[in-house]
């Protein structure tokens, strides 16, 4: 069965960077796109960007351009999301989510990773 | 890209129906048939309920249905059950520069 297992919770100071991983299993890693979505405490979902694990191409939401980097490691079937210049407003649960095609819905989700930004 | 607009809350008694709206613009909801709906229970990851406006993934009860008119999409939950109490989010393709935009979310309460 499809599994997306994310790395554990992180606590970071303002100005630092965080790198969250999402290890995929149960399907052909390079055949599905991966999105990253975040949710601040008590708030709604916010789309951050997408990576094509096949070639590594990415597309980021304008809000995160210049601050987010999504990468993948095909040898371990893992995608990564790195967010830099962290501020308190980046405190959120970060999710990875799989999609079949570029415009496909997000059909499978990771369990989420809480990132807390605090001095 | 602004979030799509949803009512903050909706409610209904068991067995009744509830409809949630999702209003965007001609650049997102109105321009494409790539509207999805997600259900999220507290502390859990979202779950896909509807995609491409009105299609249901395997395993989703047919009590859940979707539609669209102009710049507004809608999710209807018929025959409300206690387990339908959750937050619901719409999302839409919004063009090549912003592939995906979510709605503000609606909390559905089963009275």
C-alpha cells in the first residue's frame, strides 16, 4: 500500500532553515508528483509547491519563491522540502501529498511534520 | 493568489443534507474543471473526497457529491452522519504560476 512517511517534529529559531523529508513506498516513486502543503495552528491549508520526482523539476507558490527548495533522492524514494529564513509565522504542520499527474488531485498524504519557530 | 472563499461553518442534523460553497474567480474555479474537495478530521491529514468537480475516488460514499456553476463550486453531503463532522476544504487549479489554491475551509457540524 502507498505510504508517505515524514520526518519528525522540529524546533527552529527565527532566521534558521528547516528541511523536512517524505519517504515514499508502495509505488513507483518517479511516476507520481509530490506536493507540499502547510497548515498553521487553527488555520487552513496552504499550497507551497510541487516537485516531479522523475526529473526533479519544481514549481513553487509565489509566496514562497526564493525561500523554499524542493528536492528528491530517487535512490531512497524520498522528497525534501527546505524552508529558509524562518519566522514565527512559519510555525505549521507541513504535509507532503502525492498526485498522479500535474493537475491531479492530492490523493495520498503524509502524516504531517510540525515545525515550530520560536526564539 | 488569494484563497478561495468558503463559509466558516455549516451544520445539519443526522440524515439531512448540507451544501458548502467555494467561490473563486475566472482565473481558478471558473476557468477550469480541476476543483477538488478534502475532508480533514482534527489532528489528521486531509482526505480527498471529490476531484475534477464531481468525481468520487474509490471508497468515498456516494453521499458526497460536487458541482460547479460559474466561479462557484459546491460540495453536498447528503444523509449526514456523525462521522461527516469535520473541516472541508476546496481547492482549484489556478494557472501555471500557481498550480493549486485552497479554500478558507468550512467546519461542518452534525447537530
